[in-house]
């Protein structure tokens, strides 16, 4: 006779076995979520096959990217049957993928110890030995990369990135390695890649690392990248969202967000100066706008595109004040910082037209047309048509070989006497000397890449030399009584 207790145990085993089999079928069919639910139900009803159900559910959870949950299930399976060497190996592999190499090493060593003298487990022992070597390699790579990053140089970051990528081929989900990779990419000014790295790895990290740090370091990397790309509003929005998450999760959140404060403060100050400058400019208060743009530029901007915008906006304020050469000089810097900045190119073309330098104006308009043609947005078609019309007009004017507007170049009038002309020349020559312009640029913008700095400075110096020659030519004519008289007569004749 079978007693009631035995019958109940048999029914439970049958229920567990049936649920497990259905879970197997669901997983084979590609329905991981349903398989997980069935294995969970089997575990709740299970008895003799409980260890296998935990192991099967771990497989499902691994396929769903939940390595941490898989580890917990495998540990439960091992606790029920200590002889399961394959499950110990799987735990080690999961820890290695997560970058927790010390724990991975412990489990690899357990596999090796458990398999000693057991011929059937020889294959797993060999794999565990290989895994142990991989874990040791990742640990060493992590240490070497951290030491290289302390040097704070592009060469060191480049070397570290190579080591990190090799280690990530083993521990692909290691938060430490991914964070260091993000730092390397930022150091090498590969900001778009850094943002992409953070975005693509966040979902997995949130499934497997239950703390705010996974979002915090990504917020640092992404906000810094957005800042350097000139997308200050996006950077600030990201910081604000991160602050809200931290405050909700740990109450005060003060310590967690301390490192975000300097960047947030800088961004807010820069945006405030730009907004105030734009508002003043739109109201016709050009001197006030100039002050605000000067303040933004004096903050030693690390964001190259944002600095280009500030110099271009300051050029507009100079133009409003009739300081055309100063406006051209600012456009020169803006275009050197961002060679694809269409607005600065268009503005400089306009300024060249104003002083009747139609040859250079035509060159800039050709460049503008090329930039607009390369833009993917169809909304630029109207601008493109206007640019082509402007180019046609300027090229016609260039054929007439009209002399430059020398008075406008020096910012003087035909009625000004020699002393005013001389004073204006000295001021313009001093400001637009190539060395002076390069020094201003170095004070205003901070860049880590020395070669990039060298290239930008060379462009700025070349443009400054052209302006300096133009200023010298204007003074040569206007400071000489006979030449000035002849020039004035030509101007009057042209104006009739």
C-alpha cells in the first residue's frame, strides 16, 4: 500500500517534471519568458528535479541577458548537488563576463579541484584552467590600463584603449573596463563613440548591477562628450535627470553627484552668457552683447564647437559696432575651430563683401555652398539657392576690380585726420598680429590634442597674416597725403 504522503510526493514530482518539460519546449521554441515562468513554477512545485530546474532557468536567464540572476540560480543548483562541476564552471564563466575576475578565479579553481581524478570531468577541468588564465589576463589588463590612464596623455589613452578592447573580448560586460574605455575615447576626442558605448551597454548593466554607479559614470562620460561636441543643452539635461535619479534612490544624493557639479556650473555659466549676449544683440545693444560673448570666451572653453559659436556671435556684435576687421578676425577663429560651421563661413563672406574684398568673399561662398550641399537636411535648399545667387553677384563684382574700402578696414571715416588714422591703424595692427591672435586663442580654448592645436593655430595665424597685410595696405594709402587724395577722388567718382 502506498501511503498518502508518498502519493503527494509522487504527484509533486510529476507536476515538476511536466512543468520542466514544457519549459524545455518553450525555450527551444524561442519563448524565453514563457520558459522562465514554467521553470519557476517547476521550482515552486519541485522535489527531486529541483536542481535541474534551477540550472535550466539559469540558461533562460542568461539568454535574456540577466547574468546575475543566472548566477543565483546556478548557485542554488550547486547547493542542492555539490557534485555539479559543470554548474560551477558556468558560474565562473558568468563572473568572468561580468568582469568580476577574482570571484571567477575562485570558481574556476573549484572546478579544477572538483575534477581531479575524475576522467569524465577532464574536459571541464581543461576549460576551467583556460578560463583561469583568461581571468588573470583580464586582471592584469585592467591594472595596466588604469596605470596608463593616470598619465593623462593621448598616447597613453591610445595604448590603454588597445589593451582594454582586448580584455573586453573576454569580459565584455565588465563595468570597470567599459568605464575606462569611455574615458579613453573622451581623451582621444572620440565623443560620438563614447556616447554610443554608454547607450549600448546601459540596459545590460541595469539588469546585472543593482546600483546607481552604472548610470553615474555613464552620465559623466555622456555629459562630458555632449559638452565637448557643443551640445551643452543636452549635457545639462542629462545631468539634471541623473541628479533626480540619485536623489530618489539615496535620499540626499549629495555625495553621489558632487563630481557633476563643476561641469554643470560651467555649462550653466556659458549658456547664461550666450543667452544674454544673444538677447542684447537682438535688441541692438551690440556693446552689451560683446561683453557677454567676451565673458563666455574668457571662461577657457573646452568645448571646441561652442567656442566657435561664441566667436561667431562676437563677430556679429563687432559688425554691429562697425568693427569689421575685428569681426573678420573672430570669424577666422570660429572657422578654424569648426571648419564645417556654415554660419561663420556665411558671415565672413558678408564681411568681405562689406570691405569690397570680393575675391575672398567668393571663396567663402564657394565653401559655404559645399557645406550646404553636404548637409543631409532638405531644409537647407533655400539657403543653398541664396548662397548660389550671392556667389554669382560677388563674382560679377570681382571682375570690376573695385579697390578695398580702406576706411572701413581701419574703422575710420574719410573726414578723420591723420592722427585718428594712425591711432586706428596701431590698434588694428596690434589686435590682429598673428602671435597676438594665437595667444588669445590659447587663453580662450583648451584642447588636449597637441596636433589639433597646432593645426588650428596655423590656420588662425595664416588668416591673421592676411588681415595684417590688409590693415598695413590701408594705412599705407591713408597715411600718405598724395595717395589718400587720389583714393578719395576715386571713391567720389565711383559714388556719382
